[in-house]
């Protein structure tokens, strides 16, 4: 009963819904309207399937800032893999919510043993049309993936799509997927403080406010919530740090855009 109460308090204080109308110069509102998807419901696999179909139709004309950000994520991923391979050359790696696989593309070309996960298959058309070989898991349920199987799991900015309950289930699934002493490398957008969340929530849900514009894209969370749910699922925090959008560590609170975690299976 106490744990249920704590979860309700944390969910209210440390979680903020957000809405988005465009991504990669594609109208998310148009997708919701044309596919008859309720914009108040968080985007799911059918929404992403249509988004990636349109992205392919646009010849993957990625935003330049997005490309720069993703390339720095590739370098960050490579650093963690190199470090792990000092102890064991045969690392088995899973990237959860890999999207197009743009971040993993260079590493796959080097022959690294990386499995890609997504909730729908259409996003991987980006790699397929380049004839890049990769192994994939397409499922909305991580428990469909073989357990105790991965030394490293990467989850780069994917938690936003999960509800509070689903996010806890995500950590439990990751715990089962990791081998002994396996690690989860996770980063997420940095929500500055619980108080900012509370103030925004009061404005957001005020009866005097209009419905937020755009599609319900997901949730932003305070760093404390990531730690709490991961620990509750059996994962220890090895390290936590902050970076700008280009994965460079920062100490100035005003420059913090991403929060990074390394979790290890207990």
C-alpha cells in the first residue's frame, strides 16, 4: 500500500506530459487526422509506422541538427562498447527503440554484434535500402526477446513513449534481458526540477487553458524517477551525468539538456 502511494506521488511530481506537432518536417497532426488516431493518446506503433513511411517517401531528408546529434550518440555508444570489450571481446548488444538505426549504422558496418529493436519494422527500411546487415527484434513487448542474453543494452531517449507503469515494466524486462553484471546505458531529456514540472502541470491542466497543440508524444521525467524505477526493478546506478545535446559533459545547470545513466544488473 505504501509503495502504491509513493508511486502515485512520484508520478505526479516527477513526470510531465508533452505534445509535439512536427518532427523531421513531417506534420504529426496530419498523420493523426489521416490515420484516424486520437491525438490525445500517446503515439504508438501504428503512428510510428506511418511516420517512417513518410520519412522514406521524403528520401530520409533528415534535419541537419538531428544528424549532428545522432553522430555524437554513435561516438558515445562506441566508447561504451570499446570499454566493455576490454573485458570481453564477444559482447552481445541490444539497442532498444533504434528507430531508423542511423546511430547504429556505422557500428553495424564494422561488424559489431548489435541487435536492433523496434515496435514496427518500417523504420528499418533505412538500413535495408543501404544493404546493411543487421539482426532485429520487432515487438511491443520486450519479454518476447530471449532473456539473460545481452552484455550491453542501449536505450537512447526512448522512455518518453512509455506510461509510468510501462516504464517500470521496461526496466523489469531489461533486468531479465541482461546477463550477469550486464549494463543498461540510458539517456533522456533533462527535466530541470520537480517544481518546474508541478508548475507546468498546473498550467497545463487548468480548465482555463486550451488543449495543448499537437499529438501527445509522451512524457518528460525528472532524473530521480529514472533512478527510482530502475532500482525498484533490480538495477543499480553505476553513474549519472549530464550533457548538452551533442553528448558533451557539462557542469553548468543551464547547459544540461540530457541526463545519462549507467545501470547494472544486481
